[in-house]
């Protein structure tokens, strides 16, 4: 149903092709899963296979793309293409414009010119398929990440496309939400839908994948039956990383004195209680993993450590200081936070200037040496003069860490530091964090990856509905 033959593409104002001589065939009822490192060209492949690249992007295009037996050039518009191909992007919220879940799905159905009775029947069926019946009157923008992904998928299904293309639909989802998306897609494949999915979490989709494709540097480096592709040890390490190889070294600093103390902390967003009477102690030198489903309160909790949020009730004490009496700047030497999307941290013109900003702002002595060390430890010395957004996702994640490390906080907090990374990139990030712990930093990570929590952290805190429900390994 989709046939790419010797497809190459170079974005405007760039020299290196994002795609280089890509040939790929997606047959009716088949599921192809594409994976590979960040920056490999996977999203560009999605744009090419859906026809969006041809109709919406400039740049240099070569090769042939057939969608539904018609050359991509034969389609008059994206609306014309949408009759054949439905696309779900990695940012589902960008696809939502209506005030309720039901309206979001109805809009797609009404555009098909169906009768009221048929619309009502199909709406109910799509709601059942995507487990959205209880959410039909909710605002899509107030849902969890997993719920938003299901709404975006439901709206795409409402278009009635036989071909579905999904770009990392579970990158920011917890294990439960990921499994639910996998079940939905497996059911759709069983119904005869044709699916192309970009995804790092191969294990969750193993049962439905007919062909596993690995991309690197804009090229397909492996393509075949999953069991055959995974016989290559290098590729297996990329797709199925083994976090048990990470060494649990004894930290350089072990101090029984609490560095962060949380006492009966509650936080509300309007009428919604995100944290409810949480108490917690974290000591210097610990490596702590905070886990739990989307919406359990993990990010809300850690944003109190550097006063991005202030308690509704209760107290947070950091290095002897009550955060109610501090500014964010007051706490910068104590706690540094790397956001889930590191792009939200960047604004400078070069990698070096990005790191230098925090160093200069805090007036850290011997600044050039500190910046050089942060670049080296993050493996970015050769990229110091590059524009930050030119880096791959893995490199940008390491830059986010380097920016925080250079400010020399005692505690480094990271929200989902391995999201969107292949196995080797994820292991590299975790090993950087273990070295920082060895150097005396306290490391706190929010993660959906239970393997990372189990094998890499000294302590695992599990949250659910704003409460800490277990704390394993802590003092």
C-alpha cells in the first residue's frame, strides 16, 4: 500500500541528507516497526511515507513514493492524501483543537459525509476500541499523556483510513499506557489495518510486528523478520538494552543527614489534588528512581525541590532551607533540574554558550575549565560550536545534563532522561549519571523504565494518585 524506492531527501539549508536511498514496501495488513538512534531519519521517513514531506516541505527530493497505487505527486493536497493515510504524531496535543474528546472524534466523522445514524454508531465503536467512553466529555488538553495519545488515535481512526502511520506514540507513556496502545494497535492490525510505527519500545509490539527496520544516519541498515534482525548483537543492544550491566558503585559521599526533607506535602492545581500529604527524606549521595503511571504526581513532586512549584500545604526543606522562604536562584546551587524535553532549556546560539549561561549567572569560579569539563563528561567537546537544536535527541539530552552539572548543584533531578533514546544512548546517559553519583552528587530520576529503576537506582520510590505507595531500598 506504500512503496518507497530509492528515496532521498535533504532539508532546506542543510547539506547532509536526512534520508539516503531508502527503499521500503508496506503491504496491506502488514505492520512495520522502524527503530534506531535519535537523528537517524525516522520522523522524516514518516513524513515521506505519508506524503506530507512532498506536499508541505521544501528541500531536495529524489526517488519514488507510491501511496495506495498512486504516485505521491498525483495527490492534489494533504486532504486528498488523508483519504488513504492517517498520521498520529509524537505530540498528540498538537492535533487537538476541540473542547471535548467527543467533539474531537465527531469532527473527523462529520467530514466524511455520513448520516447521523452511521456517525453515532461509528463514534460508539471508536470510543470502545480506544477505551475513551468514560472520557467523552473531558477536555483533551486536561488528559494524561496516554489518554491524549488514545484521543489522537481515535480521531485518526474516525477518518476511516486503511493505513496508519504513528511516530513514537508511546515515547512519553508509562508501562500501563504503552501496553494499552499496543493492544489497540494489535486489534486494528487484526481487523486488517496497515500500520507503520516508529518506536523504541519494540518489546511491547513484538507480537504484531511483521518486519523490523533499523535506521541509522538516514539509511536502512537492517530490514527483515524481527527474530532475524535481532541476531545481530550490535542491533540487539540498540533495541533491547541490558541495564543490568550498569555498575552499582558505592557513592563517594554517604551522609545520613537528610539533604531534602518533605513534610506532609500537598499540592493542588485548582480543584485537582496532585500530591496528597507526602513525606519523604533523601540523603546526600543517593541514586533515587521515582516511578509510577502518568499523572501519579512524580513531576509535581520534584518541581518542589527547586521551587518551580510551592506547596499548597506542608514544607520542603532543602539543605536546611525551607523552600517557601527561597527563590529559584537561591536553590540553584543545591538542586538542578533537567526537563523531560531538554529543548525547553535551550536558547543560546552554541552548545558552549548554553552551558556558559548558568556558569556565568551563578558566578562560578574558573568558568572556562568548568565548561570544558562539562562538555567532556557529556561527550560533547567536538560539538561545542554547534547550534543546540542541530544535535540529535541523545546529544540534546546530554547537553541538558551538562548545563545543570556545570552549575555544580548537590542534587541533580532528571525527568525521564532516556525518553526517545535508543539502547546505547540510554546506557550512555545512565553511565554519566552513575559517574556523577560517584563524584558525590545525589541523583533523582523520574522514569517509566522499570529496568532502569531496578538495575541502576539504589532506591525506588513508587507513586500512585499523588501518594507514595512504596519506597524500596531507602534508609
